[in-house]
């Protein structure tokens, strides 16, 4: 139990054990429990049974055991989708953390209009990803978009952006970053303001340069937030859907088809609910493992956030 | 929670799940046997229409109720878009609250028929008074799945060649005729293409959806090919390869084809005068009229004089609720709705082709042709829709695989033979199960 940090006293006071059904307690947790069980747990368990059937939602389902899972392993579309998802996460997570930290440090200054700048950075995060996607598809339109207009003015060759199979995923990553950097910035800003001023002052007294203060005081103090941001942004990247739906719909040539988008296609476009549910369960398992991996790694490094 | 109660909970869930995924087919019995036309019934109608057409539908339902006060028709669109209707129906089957009559895309017929919740109208539509044969052959085939007639066609259409007369005049070309070959089409597309003005000879959707796929079928049929052979994919035959090669030459070799990554842009570009020719259906006429473009319509180009086209009929699917009076009332209403007299006030009024050949002599049809030039051509072109898309379950997935194959080939990433073979291999599994 050494790893858990509960703010509760370890020694439970020796109260009389009440075997009576505690109505008041259940009255408090009841409604929330009902909602969680009814809207989260029940569909999740049901989805597991669906994942072991061949079912299109319309004709009766046929149980097929683990066949759906076995087929997933050999499905070239699934493998391609997994590759796209991993690439997206590998680009998106470090970039959003790095950029967020950079912007937060820049905004953690006493300058005029600081509130205005902070708001500007946060606004894209508040905008829905669907709106961001629609806006971005105007900007990156190869024929009439602003991005190519800029390239033309600079005398550079115009690009296909979202319509090129080799560029689309990177453009999507860029759009996602534009929207999400506001989030990491805000949590880093909060964390920066929590760093004790004495520590920084003491280091400065000892003659540390600004870079060394950042490297040896700020960065270690930010570590728990970084772990949290890594987990959170990994989940965001793995579950990215609305942006892809509004920009490329998985195209061109399925080059932006991530696992979540593939699941949507399977379940709601081609009506293969069983196979889609199996893919969803696989994604759940992988996300869980990834998260546990990050937490385990950070605990070994001595920071505890979860 | 104790392990025992967990296991019990899981077992209860399993039971519930099995119940949810099951069907309620009752074979052998006619759904409307013993129907009493005077019984008071309430039936639910999902129209799948957009705002304007929905208003017309509600007016028709009210009109029917006035004539038959014992029948109340609860009319709604059913879902925000027509595409969402299938999801709504599937949820409705699970929850037991599906409608009596619903709009459906023809490509859903196989899946809906397999649900076991549709009525079987096979003998009903054969009554002489129904006039089943007045409806185009391809549409009747689409309404028939698994040997059962599961509904009545709601909308008929087909694909023809729409061309921009101004662009043809500028290029000094003669307008397309009904006798054009695909070589004529290719030559014209090449001549019309002008990179300096961003003008393309023709366009094709490479989104990989059904819009991508079904434009290939007429070419396949013209070459003598088939989509399916029994339950096996057959579109990767020599005919299929030759059909796709025709398109590939224009997209890759000539670069005379605008490739649309969505289904939304090519017709907008055509309407704004950037594309010389597009293969599209009567639904385009409404927007062409709004764009005030001067255009002409001709039969599809042909191969060896075969100019057959493809039709994408939609259906009114009738469902069985185990209540003869409801089933009977639903049939009576659908018969009225699709009769020549009512259909003229419905399909022609909202800008669609008439459902029945007998409507050609109505004043509504004369008004339609006058309002939408080219409407007559599309009506005549119904005779060229000789084959229907398969209504077997699994067509949706086959369509997606073929759509991906076409998209790959037209973007120069694969050859027709290679891509179609791969699509056939992927689809084989979905069709058998």
C-alpha cells in the first residue's frame, strides 16, 4: 500500500460494526450509482457480449466466440489504423506538452495585458473540435484556402494538405495541437504559480542562471503535472474523432483513419456491430495498458499523481 | 460486491442481451390476415425527408386521415438525416418501438429483410388494382429481398450525363448525344480540361462511399459484367477491370477528371461552371436550377452500343407488429400514397421523377418537365436501368471495399486488376455470413 496517498488516517476508529442496511448512505450514492451502472457499466458489459457475436443491429445476432478478436489481429485496415493512431499520439503528446510548457512560461510574466494573452491561448480549446475542423478545412483547402494563399505569396509550391495521403495526418495533428495547446498551457500556468518563490529566489542567490533555475527547480516541480498531461493527452490523441470526421472522414485513401474512426466505420457505416465492439474493447485494453505504463514509469521516478 | 452476485448479474445481462439481439420472425402467416378496414388504428410513419418535403408529407397524412377518420397517421422524419434512419430503425428493433412504415435506401433492403420484422407483400402487390408493373423494373427488384417484397418503391432515379453547354461552346465541341461512346466522352473531357482556369472535363468522387461505387456499376454492366455471382463477388472480372480502366485513363493519364475527396464538392464545382460533364441524377436538377446554369442531359456514354445505367431506388418499407389491423391499414395507406394520383402530388411536387409510368400524362408531369429541363430525359432514361444493385445482406460492406479500390486506382496507387481483386477477397467473407 506504500504507493497510495490517501489523506485518511490509517487506523480506523473502532466503531461498532453496523450490519444494518444504511439507508442514508445509499440515498446519497444511489442516484449516481444508478447513472454510472445504467449509462456506463451496462453498455460496457453489453458491448462485450456484442463483441462475441456477429450482429448488424437488425437481424438476429449469431454468437461467434472469439472469432472477431482473432480476425482483428489479421485485419490490414485495423493494423493501418493502429499505425496512424500511434503516429498521431507520438507526434501530438510531446508537442502539446512542450508547446504548452513553453507558452505557459512565456505567459507567467508580469507584463501588460497578460489576461488578454492568456484568454487568447485558451479560446481555441473552448471551441468545439467540430467547429475547429470545419474552420481548418477552409484554411487548408488546396484550391481556395488561406494556407496555400500564403505559400503562393511567399513563392513556395502549393500543397494538397488534407487531400494528400502523405500530408493529411500531419495537418490533422497540427490542427489538433492548435486546439489543445490551450489546455496544457492552462494547467502548466497553474502549476508554475504553485512553485514556491523561496526556492527560485534561493537558487538565484546561489548564482544559478535562468536556464539552470528552469532545469533544476521548475522542471522537477512540474513533473506530476507533466505525468498527468501525458496521460490526458495520450487519451485525447487515441480518442480523436470529431476533428477527423469534420475534415477528412478518414480519407484520402484511409490515410487518416485512426482506430476510433475505424470503429465508427465498422459499427455505424457498415453495420458490423460485433466486429466494431471487439475493436473497441481492444482499444480499451491498449489505452488502459498505456496509462498504467505511464503511471508505473512516473512512480518509479518518484512522482505520484494518480 | 460478492463474486456470486457478480456472476448472477452477468448471467442476467447475458439473458437480456440475448433477448435484445434476437428477432421475432413469424413465418408463413400473412401479417394482414383478417384485416378489418373499419377498425380504429394509429400507425407511425417515418418519412426520412428534409423540411420542405416533410411538410408535404404531413399534409398528405392529414388528407388521408380526413378521408379515413379511423386511421391516424403519426408522421415524423424519424431521424435528423435519411442516413441516420438505419441506426434509428436498428435501435427501434432492439427497443421494440419501430414504425409501421419507414423510408429506406435501397441498399438497406437486404439487412432490413433479414431482420424478420418486415411484412411480406409478395402476393399483395400482385393484385391487378395495385399496378405493380407500372413501377420501373429495377425499383421493383430492389424492393424484393430474399424472395419477399418488403416494401414499395418510394423514389426512382437513374444516372445520366449532364453537361455544361457554355463550356462546350467555348471549346468548340458538339454537345454529347445519346449515342456517345466512352471514347467520345474521354476525348471531350480532355479537350474541356484547362489547368490555367482550373476547369476539368469531368469529375468523380473518391470518398470511397456508395457514391464512389455505384457510378462504376453501369460501366461494369455495359461490359457484360456482374456485381455478384450467386453470393460470390464477381465485379473483379475482366469486365470490371475494363470498366475501371476507362475511368483510370481519364483520372491518371489525361488528368481530365476532378477527384473529389468528399461527395460534396464536385457537383458544386459543376454548378459554378468549373466542370464540363458530370454523371449524376435527377436530384441535381433542383440545384442546377438555383445555380441558373445552362445545361443539357444525355444518356450515359455506352460500350458497344449498350447505354444501360444504374438506378438507386429508395423504398417505403412496411413492418409487422403482429396486429392485422395495423398491417392492413399500413398497406392501404402505402397503396394510396404510391398511387399515380397521389404520387403526382408527392414526388413530382418535391422535384423527383414520377414513380409510375402512367403519371407521364398528368398535368403535374408537364409542369415538372417545364420547371426542370432534362426531367423528360431522366424519365426516358429509366428504361435504361435494366439491372439492380444486389439486395443481399453485406452489400454495404462490399460497396465500401469497392469504393476504396476505385479511390486507390483513380489516385494512381494501384492497378484496376490488383485493387478489384483485393476488394473481392475482402468482401467474400461479409457476403457469406
